[in-house]
DNA sequence: TTCCTTGCAAACGATTTGCATTGGA
DNA sequence: TCCAATGCAAATCGTTTGCAAGGAA
């Protein structure tokens, strides 16, 4: 089953946690990999062949989330969207559409990312806070909605 | 009714939109003002006396959101949390503790905030995206949990 | 009076769970 | 074999809505 490089990484991770990497789970992972941004369970279902019941999909996503393979994002309209975790996908930020809720990934250049880090270090230096990660989300209207 | 300064600001805003500033709405606003961070509807309900049905609370929050008095926040676990809008509370960012979940507000200095804006303008220039707002959240461990 | 607002209960959509069946190590 | 994973249907949770009663202009 572990054919692609991605499958191999995820398979190893799950194996180390004594969790099976089944066909269904692999299908969810490779669907997420082939998509641009975080996807809701319903969107994901329409993307997976053969058809998967939503309940199974949610269960799969829960397992993948607990094992650190996918990351959930909660936005307006009450739907959760899922994407591959950063150790698989790389560090990135989001453009969030305030109208349709779509999320687009953006990767920052090294200099942009280091400018973000500079600001964060400034902030954290004042507060007594041990930063481990950061989220920069830009809200606005996507091409379709503007 | 418009006794406090906050009430006066909100009352004016609503009046300019031909929306009544009722006792129930005022209670929600002052509850939000007296609380540290964004609160869910259920948390808010337990804080308001006399008891308010959740449905009324949601309706009140919807009105206040549409009129720009409160801002919803969809950080975690799919429940919406609400806080006073930035024109009442000031623009700020969040330090989110990954252990205890506490959210601390931080205000950036003018130069820090302008550095954030510079980066955002850089990013948005490339994407076809009309930015209206941004959220910078720093995740890590708060003083208590580290 | 005439709208707007509220409370109650029922409806709703997203997500979860119980249980019987299937499938992989 | 044996336990974990799946499919289906029903339950649950947060949130929304229809409708009748209460209140302010």
C-alpha cells in the first residue's frame, strides 16, 4: 500500500503509534495532498473514489488528527476544514475569504517569514510567553467573491 | 439605559443604523466588556442575569455582529466565541496557550503593527485577494504552564 | 396601533456514536 | 483467529427559525 513517498511518511508515523494505515486512510491522505487548501469533510467526500460515507470520513479524519497527520481549521459557517499537517506540507499561512469561507494557502518567502518572526520575537519578549508556533491569517475577499 | 460610556458608544452606533439598543442587548455588551477573552454563547449565557434563552442570545449576538459591535472568533473546537469589536476594544492579537487554552490579548506598537502590514501587503500583492483584516495568533505556553 | 424584540419549541446541518459486519495482520 | 475498521442509521451538539406574546415608539 505504501507506494508514494507521502504514504511512506504517514505509514511510518501511524505504525509508530500502533495505528493501521488502511486503504481508506491512504485515500483521504492522498486526496488532501492533491488539493490546494483545507477542505471540509463534505468537499473531501466528493473528491474520494469510491464513495465514502461521511461518518467513516469523519472517523478517518479524527484518527489522522489525533496522530498529527492532519490539522483542522474552524471558520465561519460552522464547517471544519482539514489539511495535511505542516511537517508533511510545509509551513504556510492562509488567505481566508470572509464571504464564501474558502481558504487558500500561501507560503511566505524566507525574508517575509523572517520578518514575521522578528515581530513575534518582539512581542513575546515583552509578554512572559514561550512561543512554539504562529498563525497569520489574512481575511478578505477571494477573486470569485470580490 | 445608556449609562456607561460603552453603552453610549454602542447605543449611538445602533441608533445610526435604526436598530434599538434594548436592555437585553446592553446586558450582552456589558457582559462581554467585563470578560477577559472571547466567549461562547453558552459561556455568556451563564454569565448574564437574569437567565436568557440561548436562542435570544444568538439573535442578539447576530444583531451585534451585523452592526459591527461584536466580532466572532472561530479558534477551536467549532464553537463560535464572541468579543467586542476592535473599534471598542482596540486592535490586538492573541497569545494562545496550547496547554490551558487561555487567550491573552496583546496590542502591538505602531512600528510592530506597520511591519505586519508591510508583510501582508507583500503577500497580497501576489495573490488575487482583497485583504480587509488580519489575525496574528501566537501559540505557545503561558507563564503558568511553562 | 405598528413594528421590533423576545421566548418557547421545533427544525436544521454538521458531526458523533451504537451496533452489526467486514477485513487485514 | 481476533481485533480494528467500516457502513448504516440514529443520536447529539451548536445554531437557526416559525410563530405567538410582550414592549417600545
